[in-house]
């Protein structure tokens, strides 16, 4: 409400929710005010409370309380919060997110004064926000353009604008919060009630309301059935968002053009019929069939989504990938010293299931939510990550396409899973190094086996001949003396006493706990 100061609003919020009287000193302590400031500020609230049937009572030695029914207090608190929102400016991250949305959906340049009025912000603030957006847009191959007496606009292809819109709505931003969310239950949820009323919020509300993600989720489910495949949960939701944006942009006359050669290639794939039928269904509300390029983008989107089941048509997308995977599995088996990995059907299927969508995303520069950032891989996955990078290099050399870092991490996870499957009874390979002699080695081995009976794959190794062992498959070295040799970085080393003291047992136990799920 405009007749209350921000300080008065804060004081009344505390008084309206209080279950017992509050003294001026206690109320002041909560808001970092003196008792005198509290008493002075509350002089002007009686009229505001009286309009709502409430009375502020102050009892010496007891405190202050608002007298009235619970329903009257709730109504007053709601009015207070609404008035607070109306006078509260948009936070920087939220304002920038809404500005980005406004610029991405605009069909013509916007002058700076329009943006100031829409956001209810000063020229200086808007210019600073535009600088932030100018740094973010190139991540999606877009650029922010400004021209005096002409306006501000986002320069780039329609395809890239759609990708940026999907990332923005999903929350794939450095400053994203819960203002906009996407879920299976609600589709797109926009917390407009938490924002101050302004044109920027109204524009976002109207445009986001038109994105019917729940409807496109049904189209995605039907496509899964036709493809006899299953997309990942995040993949299906992101695909539904992409289709909702595509449908809205086509309805507004904003069409995307794929490379001409891509359409010819796509029409030869079994997926084309699925994409054509899907595009036809999504065009019903538009009243006009989609042009061929939009059908092509529908097919590309289906090919690019991560999946949990291999689709029979994946092999035809890039046949060279299948041959490359077969060769790579031989490399994996040699690297681990486990010949069975070369015939691991689950690993082969997992690699193909992951590589085909990842290849398509990079080929057409498509956005996809990142689920496995590189920084989340445990340190013990060095061997797997190195192999995954080798596969990425093979793909780049063969096709000219380099996979994203997150895709390389996913490949590392597939390799680790295959390694664990291959040796379920002895997940760790441990070398025992005792330079003092065989007797000490045997004693230490006996103590380790007695204390850790599940460690069945422990080998005694000579300090001088460590290099003769296949070190890439070694997980841990237990040694009674410091090791000066250079060893692969993935191998952990624990120095123990020949009698295996309690602190040695604790160190080994901690190592096992840390590596239990790696």
C-alpha cells in the first residue's frame, strides 16, 4: 500500500503473524531498529489497520499485539504483501531473464526507453543488464545488436533463438532461480504472483501461457511408441519444451531453415515418417500444415534427444559410428586387461545409444540440459575419462564432430559400469609391496585377508618390478615403504606397517568406503 513506508510494512508483517505480544525492543532487535524508531514508525498504522477491522494494542510491560480475528489478520497480511510486491523492483537476475525473453521473442528492434518502461528500471540499469545478456547470447551463437535511433535486437538464426529460449525457460543460466520451471505435472510454471506488476512480467506471462508443454508431452510419448524406444526423463521433457516453442514460433510466422543437404539426408531415414506425422499433429491448432524445413527440424529434434533404449534406426544415422564403436571396444578390453569387455553387449548398446544423439546435437548445434558435468566425476575415474577422450578424438577424426564435455563424461560412466560388471567378485585390484622380504609380505598378506576377507584380488609385487604388472588395471597399492617411481595418476597408494596397525586398518577402510560406488 502506498500509504505505508517500507519500515511500517516490515513491522506490521511481524505483528500480524505474532502469536503473543511483542515488546518494542524485541521488534526493534529483529529489524535492527531502536525502540524509539519502532514506536515512532507505528504511529501512522492505526488508520490502515482500522480499515481492515483491526486494532493495534500496546500494553506497558507486556508488549504490542494486533487485535482482530484470524481471517481479518490473514486478509491484512495478504494486502500488505501485495502492496509490498507492487513497490518492489525486479531483482537483477529475474529482470535480466525476462529482458532476454522479451528480446528473443520480439519481431523488431526495441528502443531503450521501451525496455526501461517495461521493466520499470532506469537507463543505467537496463544498459548494465544488456551487457550481461551480450555476454550470454554467444553461448547460443547469437549476438546483441544496438544502433542509435533504431533500437536493440538479438541477431542470429531462428534455430538458435529457439535453442536460447529453451535454455532460458529451462533455467540453464548462470543466475537462474525458480521464477520459471518446467515439469511433467505442471508443464511451464511462471511465478508471476511473486513479481511486481510491469509490462515485462505481463509479456512473459502471456507468451509462456501459450506454450502448451503438457500437449507436446503427449506427442513425445506417441513418438516414443512409434520409434519403439524410450527417451530419458529429462530428455523427453526438454523435447516437449522444444516442440512447444517450435509450435509457437511457427504459429507466429518465425520459420527455421536447416541446411538444404540435411533435408535430403533426413528423408532417407526411417524416422522421417514419424517426424512428418508428428509435425502434422502439432500443426492442427495452426490450421495449416508445416513446411518441409519444420518437419526436418522435428526429425532432428527426435534424433538428438537422449534415450534409455537403443532405437533400431540409430545405426543408419551415421554408419561409421558403429564400426568405430566395435574397434573402440577392443581398445577398452586391452586397456583394462579384461578380454571379455570386447564382447560386452550392454557396453556396445550403451555407447551407440549415447553417441548417436550426442553426434546429432553437435552436428546441428542443439542445446540439451546437462546432466553429468565434468566436475562431478570422481577422481578415481581418470582411466575411464582418458578412454572416453580417446573415443571423442576418434569421432572427431572420422566425422569432424567433437562431442561436448558432458557427453565425454557420460561415456566414462558407461565404461566404469562395464568394468564393474566384468569383475563382480573382485572389484578392486590391489598390489602389496614389501621390500623387506617374502616373510613380511606373507605376514602382511595374511593379516589383510583376515581383516578384509572380501578383498580377494591382492597380489604381492616387487618394488623393482612394479612396471611388469599391468598398472592401468591396478586400483590400490599397499606398501611398507615409500614408492619413488612414477605411477599412473588413478592408482592410490597407502603406506602401512608390516604388522597392519589399527591406523592402517582405518586407512584401508576409509579407502574402500570412498570407492564403494565408483
